C-alpha cells in the first residue's frame, strides 16, 4: 500500500472539544513541557488528543475548536498526538462524560441511524447488545419497532421502546470504548 493510500485511510478530527487547558504545560514522560497544552476529544471519532495552544489563546472547558489541517487554526498550534484515557488529567476525565453527551445530542441523526441500521456482529450477538443495559429483550424491542418504521429521534426511541434514555446508553458505551473496557468498537477510533 502506498503512502497516499495509507494517508487516505487515516481518520482525522476537524473539530474537537476542550477537556482541559494547562496554561503552564505538564509533566510528561520524564520531562516538563512549559508550553500551554490542551486535552481534547474529537467530535467524529471520539479521538483523545493533546495539542499545543497558540500564544495568548485561552480555550475554555467544553469549547468546540477547529483542529483540522485545511485552514488557519484559531487556538491550536499543533496536534502533539493521540493520548489514552489514562493520560487524561482529572479535570479532563470529569469533563469527558458531559462533552460526550453534548456531542451525541448534537449528532442525533448519526446515532439514530445506528439504531436503525446496526446489525449482528456475531451469530450470537447483535451490536445493540453492546450498549450498556441492552440485553436480548430490549434488543428485540428495538428491532421490532424499527421494522414497523425507522426511528426519527431519541424521543421516538423512548416512545416506541422501553429504553428511557438512549443518550445515556450511548454516552456510557463511548466511555467504555475510550477506557478500553470493551474489545468491540462501535463509535470510537481504535488505538
């Protein structure tokens, strides 16, 4: 596979949400980095990132900022790289579920499509069962309801199935994937 083909397969985040801003830098791998650093979560693949901040920029917690490569970045100097859940600061870990919930709500259509189109991942397991709290009973409720007509919103899922809070289930699933508690990935980018 050529360099162009491997680059085409890479998934980059054009926008990310601020989980923590460290204006004085941080200790890392035996060395102190004195430049301002921000910890982020991407909005498309839930990629955890660390980046340096442009001089005099002050990103705020939960702020959506441009991280892409195509145009001028207003607050990010450069992406240092991907990080793991355990590399997040305690502030970033505390912000994570709130930010993931915001992303899920803003991208409702994407997640409704998941409920409408997802299928079995093995002969004995449906991908719906990977959502926390969804067993065979709820899975069959979802499958029967979507056969009648596709879901149109989170409220529609609540109204036609016995699932009280689909957003909460999706957030829990994303957090499980980020903390590497599951071998299957539905929504996050593999490490």
